[in-house]
C-alpha cells in the first residue's frame, strides 16, 4: 500500500493519497483547492486516481474534490448521511456516489470502510483503512474533523459561523455518541486527523501527524468525560472565535467551487488613490508589521505574509469588495494563491512596496503607527484613554490589564462601533503580532488617535504590573459568550 500525507501549513490541514501498487488505483481524501500535488504524486507513483472522497462539507477551506475528480475522471464519493438538509447540491450528478455507514471504497487491495461519525457536522464520515494485501483487519482510520490529536472536532460552527440556530447543542450530543461508537475498535488503530495545531476547527489540537485510538483514550480530554451533559458543557466552552470566511465555506463546498479569478494586475499609485477615495477596495499590506509601522497608506490593512496570514485574512477581509495587495511580486503571487484556498478569489490588483516611498517623498500622506511602552500605557489609561485587548477570550480571562476592554481581533470590524472616538485607544495583544493588524483595522474605520503597545501583555506581565483575571468587560459591562 502507498500512503502519502499532504499538509497545508497555512490551513493546518491534512489530506491523503492511498494507492495499490498492484492495481495502480488510488484514492484521495479531503483534497484542498490546490489539486496539482495529488495529481503529481499519483503520477510519480505510477497510480491513477480512481476515487476522490472527503470526510464532510468543510468550513475552513475550499474543497478541491470536485475539480480533482473532474480532472482525473475519478468517481466523486461524498457523504449521503445527515438528512436532507446536509446533502451536497451536486449529489445527483453523473459520477457522484453517495456514501452511507458501512459502505466501502476500494482501490485494488486498499479498502476504506465508511463510518458515520456526526457531531462536528451531521454528515461527517470517518474511513477505516484495511490493506487487504497485508492483513484482513483495519490498520487505521482517517478521522477528518472527528478525532484530532488531543482534541475532537468542534460542534458549534454551524451555529456560530454559519448562523444555523439550534445546531450547537445537538451537534455536541451527536459527537458524544460518536465517540462512544468507537469504543469497540482496537487501541492499536492508527488515526490520521484532518487538522493539526493552529486550526480553528478545535481548541486544543496537537501537532502529531498520526496518533492511535488507544493513546487518545488516555490522553484526549474528550474520552475522559463519561457524562453527556458535562461533555456538552466542556466542548462548547472556550471555543475560539470562528473566522468570518467559515460562513461562506459551507455554502461554497455544498454547491461546489467555481474557477479562481485570473492573476491580479499591477496598479498605478493613481488607481490606488482613486479606489481608496471611493472605499471601493480592501488594500492588504503584506509587509512585516515593523515596516508597516514606519509608514503605511491610510486605509490599508496590515496582514503580514506569514504563517498566520490566512487565519487573519479569513477573519477580517470581506467577501465582496475587491482586494488589492501591496508587496513584492513573489509575495503577491503567494498571497493570491493562498487566498484562493479559502475562497477569497477577488484579488484584482497589486502594488509594489515602492509606492510607499513614492507617497512618502512626493505626497507626504503616509500614516505612521505610534508605539508606546507599558509605563505609557498606564499613563494614558489614567488620563482616560481606552486600553483595548484583542486577544482570545481564554487569554483575556487568564489575565489582563485592569480596566481593559476586550474585543477579539476577529470580531473587531463589527464591534469597534461600540468604542468611543472621543478618547484615544491603546491596542495590545499577547506579544505584538495581532495588535498592529488591529490598529490598521481601527484606522481604516476612522479611529485616528490609536497607539500600539508592541510588547503586549507578555511584556506587561514580565514587569510585574497589576493583573486582573476573569470575564471580559467592555464599555457596556460584562460580555458573555466570547
């Protein structure tokens, strides 16, 4: 048996190719939108992809399963479980096979047995893997977003991200029962999860690419909870804020993604100025935060091109207005390709970093980011300025600057309207990576008296300054549910 794992670091997402060297057939599980690696890997192993399948309708990336099946002539095998509201829109089309609990997918001696594991989503499937050329018993399972290393798939996304009310608790109860349904499976079973550390599809994901069911039974918190009501409480508390784009992903993957837009065009500074005047575009500055702080185009959004780029792009960028990118051509190509992975296909233009110097020297209309230290944070707070903490809810509850207002970075575009424009704002995060992004969002929304505390809460703690713990508080009082 041939088994290849593909890992997309920017999404913390795993997909797989399984092949039988005797028959030359192969199966792909959970393809993302960049389908070329699967085609290339199959070709290099002398395999032809005969079946493309996936564990569920994904919320965190655009599926490439439909396009991959079309390109290769493979059967597209997708879940038929979960009831009528959770079916793929293209389920009845030629070449599509609906999978149900107990069904099998074969590629020569490689066999996948379908197990319906609802909870993360109602239609979710796991695949038990048997290499029949070696042994008649399963060697492992592709668990998708059911069981991770150290965690299980979150059941709240349909409600919190896609707005489908009443699904959160029901999903949690389904997940508890799905976990109980694997108790008869042997401890030796290998598990290949669909995500690793950094994914927003869970809250405590480990980084191990493969684990075992036996190890998860002793190490994974979800297997330690025997009471269903307690499990529901624990699985729903402290889940991270789902990125904005998750809501669109369910719809896109249910109906099938279209073709990405063509490569963006290089723009002139005049075209950029006109677009910014009309508020018609989202200008994303890909440079490191330190460069952005030294001078940036008013109205632009700082999202540095690093490992967290897709996380914050998906959380903060809107699906409709066109996107312009500012960066080197190589960076623009990389960022554009990355954005298509989460369905942000409307990158229509880009500008080189030289536009910054041009505007600095010719027009003098660049903005700068004011940077202050912990002592000045407290001074400004005493003078009535607001301290805005943009970390996650769990971080805030564990410790924060006394009197700080809490808005998680991903919620800032919607919730910034509650902030006062009359007094200044000092924004901070844990170590300085998120606060510059937050400052750029605030400046874009018209908050001009904003400073950044780059040392963040980590630096504040190191200095032994006073710390509060507990639930978040904003200008209107306690905030629950974050």
